[in-house]
């Protein structure tokens, strides 16, 4: 996640931007937490969608490694197929759309992402130092990030606004784009 944060800083440099409002969903939220840790003066505002501050447990790290190996040995769909149904609210008609979007993923890319997430530190101790305006958005029916973890993220950042998107799962922006956009407008106003 620190590497992703450094890439983001390099992108801002290339654009000539000293700071920016940044939005990340899930793993993107992990990258934003790393960015805040490494470059706090460069984050003006943060949209943290369907993410959590804690590090993986030993069991979660082991599962990610198993998934990484499955992707490399059996192909990307060994991971993306079962994950697609959990990425949206139960019964969502968007499961096939999520599978289509995941089709472009490579086995190596999936393995690298899983291993990177497993290595991320616990960002909870860093949250009280945040000074940027923050939105913590959670899908009401998120099957991947526990609601308690999302609540802890919102409580940990001073002055953070929390929004719960009714009827949405982990990919709330895909399932309820108008509701997510309304919250992002608040963040950027």
C-alpha cells in the first residue's frame, strides 16, 4: 500500500498538484491511509469507501495467500468468480457486471494485490492525526468489510462524516451511484 501511495504522490507531482482530494474504495482506501501516513500535507480531503483501518489477522493473511496461489495456479477466475457475488449486496442483479469488470484482471495482478493487502499495517493509530476533511462511506449490506470496522474508521478520524448507503454492498458506487455521488459532492463542497 505504501508503494501505491508513492505512485499517487508521483502522479500528483506529474500533474503539478501539491495536494488533492482523493477517493479510494476498498483496497483504494488502504492506499489512501498509507498516503495519509506518508504525505499528510498533500491530502486535502479523503473519501474512504467501503474500507477499514485494521490490518489483516493471521487467518486473513493466510486466506489471501491461498487466494493468490489459486489465481496464479488456476487463473484469475478462481478468485474473481466467488468474490464477485460477495462484492455486491445479496441478490444484486449486478453480479454478472462485476464479473465482466473483473475479467480484465490478470492472475499476477490479483496475487500482487492480495499479498499487498495482507502486508498493510494497522492504520488505526494514525487516524487521530488526520486533519483533512473525511467521508467514510459504507454499504449497508457489505459482505466483505464488517460494519463495525467501517464504524471504527469513521469514529477514529476527527470530524469524519459517515454515510451508510442503503441497499448497497461492497461496491456501493456501482450499485447506488447517485447516493454515492451525493455524498462525494458533500466531501468536495
